[in-house]
């Protein structure tokens, strides 16, 4: 089995209300100098055939119309 991590985030130019909320809240909490915040998600899984991960992302794990994803194979 191969362990993998899929990082999913909104595509550039797609509205990210969660990221905007975090970006506005951080200075209010004393964390200035932060910009371009994007909130995404991470999926970790073990697969027998890592070559199928791209297919999994395109069909279920990510919405390729509005999200980018990155597959990272873990040791």
C-alpha cells in the first residue's frame, strides 16, 4: 500500500470566502502582514495503485472546475 496526501485549494481567481474571513481576522488578533490567504482541505489515504490517484481526484476528491489539487506520495 502507498500512503498519499491530496492537497486541494481553490483555483486562482475563484472566490474564497473562508480565506477572506481568515485574512480579515488575523490582523484583529495581532497577526499583521498576512495576505492572499486561501483555505483548502487535505485528504490522506492509502492506495494499492497510486497511478489511479489522478482519476480519483478528477472524479471525486476535487472539483476540477474550481479547485486545483496536488498529489504527494508519502514514505
